[in-house]
C-alpha cells in the first residue's frame, strides 16, 4: 500500500491543483484545509513549477518530514531550507500586527512572498487593526489600503 501524506493549505483563499496526467484535481477552499495524497504522487507534482512554488512560498505545507527532506523543503536537522518560506500562523501574524515595533515588522515581512504579505492584509482587515505606520507599509508593498477596506466594509 502506498504511503499517504497530507498537504495543508495556509492560503486565505481557494487554490486548485489540477494535473490531469497525475489524476490530481483538488480544490483547497480555505486555510487549514487538507487532503491526503500518495507520497509518490506528491513527488511527481514537484516537477510542476507552479506546485513547487506553493510549497516554497509557504502556501502549502507537507506534513511528512521524510518527504520534506527528500524534496528539499527541509534539511535533515529540521531547519527549513534557505529557499523555502515556512508557513506563518495567524497568531504570529496577529502578534506582528499588534505588538511588534514598526522596524521589526518591516524587517520581518519585506522579504516574504506576496501571498504571505497579503495574508497580513487579510488578517488586519478581519481583525480591524489600523496601526497607521504598519497599514501604510502594507499599502506600499501590496497596494492594498487596509484603512480604506475596513471603512468600506463598515459602510456596507
């Protein structure tokens, strides 16, 4: 029997993986949703750059350490590979939005992939966090005006 591994989505939106050659067609509709896949199929999926990027950017997470090491997502000692962005929890994002000084906040997120930067915007809007400096910085790097979005949501 083939080894099964779990892929977990950290995206705040839906993402579909559709690879007909591998008979893979899964829709991850929300953050935290997961599906089981054969380990061999996941290895083959990594030959598709768009799928590999989802893991490298921290949008998807693979729950099997052995396979993460084999695919280069993690080193043997448990450290995340330098080319991979680890998934960020909502609690970590909230902590940065609410408590971190602006310099530390900027340093932390300026080199993250845009998908993870957008999660900061989504969580700030969902929690109505309107720190002016952080909102302006996020607007600068993502093009999204948190204060305007919150204002428009409240008018609806």
